[in-house]
C-alpha cells in the first residue's frame, strides 16, 4: 500500500485554518446553503475576460482584437453559465472595456509567458505521507525588469490595502520561484477614475519569508490536519463564527443544542453540494464556464423528461 497524499489548494487550506468545524461541513460532509452569490459569478466573468484578453495578446492579436474577443466572451459566458441580470453583466462589460483601454500602453510591452497556469508541487514528503499544494496562476509575465512574475487578478468594490501575508500569493511565488508578485486590482466603483480603481501593486517576498511559510504550512497539515483526520474530531473556532458582522454559513448548526438539533438544521436548511475538486481549481475559467453550461443543460433536460 502506497503512502497517502495530502492535496490542498489555498482555498481549502485557508478554510481549515479559519475553522476546522467549518472545513468538515464543507469538505467532508459536502453541505452548503442553497444558491450562489453574485460576487462569485461576477468574479468568474472578470477572470474569463482577462483570460481571453491575455491569451489573445500571447497569440499575437492586436490590443483591439483582444479586447473585442474578451468582451464578447463575457456576453456569451453570462448567458450560458450565470444567473446575473443584464444590468450586472453590462456593468462588468463597461468596467473591463475601461480596464483594457487604461492599461493598453503597458500591456503591449508585456511578454505573456502563461495564462491561467495550473500547477501542483510536492511541499513535503517522508516515509508516511506526502503533501502536495496546487493552484492556478492568473497570469505569468515578463517585462524589462522582472522575469516569470505571477500576477493575480482581483475584482473589488471597496478600496483595500494589499498585503503579502496571503497564503495564495506565497504559494504562487514558491511554485514560480519568484520573489515578486503583482496584484492586479480591477475596481467596480462608479465614482472613481481609472487610475484610482485599476491598480497594480507589486509585492516582494524574500527567500526567508517563503521558507518560513513552507514550514508553517507543513506543520499545520502534519499536526493539526492529520490529528483531525485520525480522530475524526473537528474543533470549532468560535472567533470565526461572526466576523465583520457576517455570520458563517454554518452558524445555525453550531448554535444548535445537541446532535439531534444540529442534524435537523442540516437536513432542513442545507443541501448536498459537489465535493471540492482540486483539479477544478486548476482549470481555466473558460473551461469551468463550459462545464457549468453542460451541467445546466443536463439539469434542464432532466426536468423536461
């Protein structure tokens, strides 16, 4: 029998660090609230637009051609794989058109190395277990100063300061062996000018920071995570139940008294969702949208029959 593999992406890792109990509901019991949030749909359209645009530039299309292809992709993707109304979709199109226009001079000087690059690497291994970390980098670019630098697209509504403590950012830098990462912020604020909402912030990660991060992730998974798995006990982190006036989606379960009450809440208010698939995280945004389209068509066919 081969040694077991632990495979995490940073969404999964962050959730485990946030609350082991919440991690258990999402990744072991595979339950969640019905419905899907609008921000997730909007973010997926932003990413598919950026993917289309930068892939077109990589394929030597002109800036105008790349922008046209990207905006068209938004329209198609919105119809086949989201529940967004036309007003929201039109707003996404307007913002991305403004974004492409604002960065056209800088973007034409970029060397596009990779677009939505999936990866998986071995973080740690001994005789008993191996740990693999996975992910997908929005963009890897080079210019006259930086080589093979990872970029991460972030759409947002409110201004915020970018920090380098993100597990996602460090994961990207470890894989690419880069000491730099650019956060490509795409703002949706209607009152701000382009230079105020389209911001590219370059972060620096020295080797000591990245090595410390690798050791910390290894320790968390080799101790906390494996202990939870071995004992099938997933402690609750009460400090994460209600953060920034937003309750955890599993709040009402944990707030119930006794196992029968908890099970009643689970059966009454939650639905089974698809198990978290690390390979899905590694797929391109356009591929995920196509898969969502197929699932919707299959579901509709099932209703008709």
